């Protein structure tokens, strides 16, 4: 009887073993499509997981990431030993002893679960968990027909994980598997992978984690939300101490160390990375559209498109992190001061006013109709429903921006919020190396989280008198000397079929004095600019501006001399940079190169260059622009001497539009050309006083603050000095004493008010 029982047991065991082998074989080969696909050997050799693309400054600083899953991989040598010990002690203490499947642990789990009816953990090795992370073995896409059978699904999943784990052990070292696991795990708080998790919770690199920090992060593997140190700190503390206990149990900590560490609180430096925070927020968002366009136009070696949000691209920009920081500091310092002046002048009155200085009625009501919130309400309730106004005026909890108090948590309606935000002055600032076209700093507004619109490249406004640079550039190219004199008096420009144009000077007065065009440009005298427009014609001015780098459409009208066509700060800086770059125009650019996640070069970008004007004419324009600093009552005379000493030559041009809606300043040195615009989101929002709102008050101080910080940082290599002079002698006289002596027989100023022009 006993031999028969033994025989039955052996037959049953053998049948079970053969059946299990056949089952594993069937799962491995997805027999008849019943079990779902497994990754092939190629996928195991090159496992794919989504990796965030990284954006770097020219000096190697990580500025931000583009991701669906915020993940940046690390190598084994970048991991803290504390982290490795905590992981092995908690998740797989026999990691070094098994080959992907730990039969000892499986036996323990089966015995405790089936015999003792106790919880015994999952029994999965780190290799199995890595397989689950990498190849999504539990997703619907990897399941076959038999996965729908109750009780059968988990057996198939576990079998797949055993198979893949065993294959991983053949393809990778233990250190590589452990690193793969940490790089592919989720930690909660939008942190995927150990590098992002270390940065998110402790603002550290993985190599810098101490024992207790490592234990906190390893504790998250059990349940990222439930054991979150941010949202469930008590649970996290208990779980951290459990991990520390495991480390003490297996000899990785002494009893004394364990006792002292468990008494410590969890100290976080928590910051979830998103596009609203960090360096160059406006730049990062604007450049994203360029990068997406690049991914659609370039193919991988396998013929598929690149994915900005998952392929781990490394994008190296021309931005210098130090100069970017100085630009952001300058914007914060100046705009906070300027906002206080604006609010003091505004008092209790609304800042949206018409040409007569009266408040525009229903301004906010009109503005709110342009918002997504209003369009959604119209869809929901109908265009003429009273419910729209009720909802727009319904108060709700929100966080709003302020300069003094930071982000304020308050109760406001949509209408109140619109009224609050419209009262802020905005800015756009960009700085460029004119010799290379490299953009070095870019600040598109005062706070990206609350004001998304970029005022460097996306925003376009009237440049006012800064556009006069192109009027005088056309004059210089047409043989006029900077010493050419014009009488400051009323000018009429007559074009058939159009009303006569007679511009006024900014102060409403005319001196009736002879002045050189250099002095007129320095003092921004409108009558002289209008006269030069009369001499040259709008078409010549438009052609000159476009050739120098302005890309926006320009209206061929006489008033263009005073900057009436909208342009961007980026265009103005790029075009004015042509003067410093000896007449060669370089299209401003900001992406240096793109590499794949392994550091292989995918594309090296080169600047687009073209000759735009002669070297002599470019130098003469620098001489003209220096007039703002050197001529009597020049509009750059307010720049402190600390920027102008040591033989430093600077050029600059202010600009202010009608009613002071826009304030501009373009500043030039031998190494940098930088531009600033300041104004309201809407042209109706501006200082009531033209003097307070002019570019010399609103935009120029921003440039001054920035340049002061740049010159103070010797590591940048930005030095003071003269603009380079052409090697050949100038063919046009710029010594006005000599010029007038040589031209005394001729009258510079010829003017007939009645004749038609152009």
C-alpha cells in the first residue's frame, strides 16, 4: 500500500513538474496567443522607459526638464551606499545570492500564506520588480486570452516576471539591475526614478543621501501615496523606521545607530519640479515649441520620430546661467520698485484710461470675454444667460500673485482676479552676444506661473523712438554724416491722398536751433527724425530695417520714423546687434546642440549670418548711438558713471510710445546688446504722467541693473572698453568742427513745406 502511495506522489510530482515546465514554455512563447507577449531579447538588451529630456545652459547648469514622467537616469556609482543598503535590506536581502528567482523566499511566502495564513510579503526579487517596471508586465497590452480567467491572471503575470527576471540576470550585472530598478521606480509627487525623487524630497543628488533619507525613499516603494512624507508624514515616519530596522537586522546598522536614527524627525526640502519654477521659465516654455517642431522633422535611426517628453534628449542652449540669474534679479528688483510707483500714481483710480485720461468704461467686462473661463460659461449656459455674470462674480478660493507678499491664498471671483492682474506692469528683457548671436539671458515677464505670455519673442509692441536707429542708419548709408545739421522746427510731410503729417516733439516745443543728427538722435528729437524720413522716404527706411534684422511687417508711412509698427524685443536686439557685429547680421539663436540620452550628437546648430551693411556704416551707427551718453541732454545721460568709466563705450536708445503705453531701452556694449520693454498687458494700461512712463524711467533702469551685475562678475569675461574701430580710415567726417569747416559753402538744411514728398 505504501509503495503505491509513494508512486502516486512521485507521478503527481513529475506530472506537476512537467506541466509547470510546459506552462512556462507556453507563457514564454505566448502559445496560440493565449498568454500575451513577452519582451524579446533585443528589448531586454535595450530596455525602454520614458526619460525626461534635459535643458542645459551653456555653462552646464540643468535649467529644466520636459517629461510625461519626470525621470532622469543615474549610474550605479552615483548612488549612495546608504541607499543601496536600505534597498537590499528591505526589498531583497538575498539579492546577491539568487539568479532572478529566489526559491527560498517563494517557499517562505507559500508556507506562511497557505499553512500559517499569515501575511508574508510579495516574495518578488528586485529582478522581478525591475521586470515589472521596465516591461509593464501587468498592463492590458501584455495580457492574453487566458488572463481573463479568474485566478489565472496573477499566475501568468508572475510567471512572466520570473522569465524576464531570469533573462535580465543573464543580460545585466547585479549593480546594473539594482540601478535599473531605482531609475524606473515611481516615488509619488510626480517623481520617477531616484534622481528626481532625491531632488524632489531632499534637494540632493542620489549620491548625497544619508541613511535616514535613503530609508524614507525606499519606504515609498510599498505605497508612494500612503507613505508620502509630505501628505502622510506619520505613515512615512513609521515606514522609514521599519526600513532602518531591516538595516539593523541584517547588520547594515549598529543597534546604537538604529536607536539614534529612529528618534530623528523627517527633514524635507520638498519641491515638485514643474514648468512654473526654476530658471528661465519663459525661455523654457518658448523653446519647447521649437523642440517639438524639431522632433517632428527628425527621425531616429529606426525611422520613428523623436519624443521630447520620453526620449531623454539633452538640449544645450546658449543661455548663461549666471547672466540669466542677473537678468531675473534685475527684473525682480526694478519691476517691484516700478509697480509701487505705478500704484502710488494710480491711487484709487483704475489704470486703464483713454487718450483723454478718462477711465475706459466696462474695460474688465470686455477683457474677461476673451478668456477661456468666459467661453466655457457661454458653452454651458448660452451667450445671453444671466448665469454667466453670476458665475463670473462668484467668489472661489485661489492663489494670486503679489510683489510684497508673494503668492496670496484668498477668495476672489473671476472678475476680481482679472481686475487684480490687469493692474500689473509687465516686461520683456533679452541679452545677446552680438558677435555670435547667442542669447545669454531671457526674461519674458514678471512671473511665469501667473503671467504666461512671453514678452520677448511672442509679444510685439510699438518701439517708439528706439526705431529711430533705423531711420538714421538709412541716412548714414545714404551719405549723411552724423554731423549733418537740421533745424528743429515743425515738419510737414505731404503724400497725395493722405492727410498731412506734422509730428510734435515729446515736450511739445521746438527750439528752432540747428542741431546735428547725432545730437537729435541723442535727445530723441521727433522733428529731425521726421525730416530725415522726408528726405529718404518710408520705403528706404523699411528696407533698411528689414535688412538689419527686423522681421515684422512694417507699414510704409511717414509716422514709421517714430516707431508706429509693432515689433518684438528679440527683433530689436537682433537688428541693433548688427551695428556691433561690424555690419553682419546674425539671427539671434539659443539652441547650441541636441544629443540623445547616451550623449550622441544629433544636431549641431549654427547661426544664420548675412552681410547687412558696411563695417564703416555700422561703426558710424555706434558713434550715433553713443551720442545718448556723450551729447548734451542725451537720453542715456542718466546711466551711472560706474558703467561708463574705464574708457567704456556704450550705445543706447530709449523709446516711449504715445501716452507712455510702452517704454523701451536698447543698450549696446562691445560684448552685449540687451533690450528691455515695459508696459501694461493692454495698451490702455499706463502711467498717467508721460514723464513717469517714458522708457528712460521704466526700461533703462532694468538694463542698468543688469549690466552692473554682469560687469561685477569677472568670471563672465564681459569687460569694459571701446567699440572696435574699422581698420580703414572713415570716409565720412565725424569731427563736427572739421565737417562744418569743409561744408561751410553748402546749406545742409533744404526744406519746402508745400511740395509733395515721395
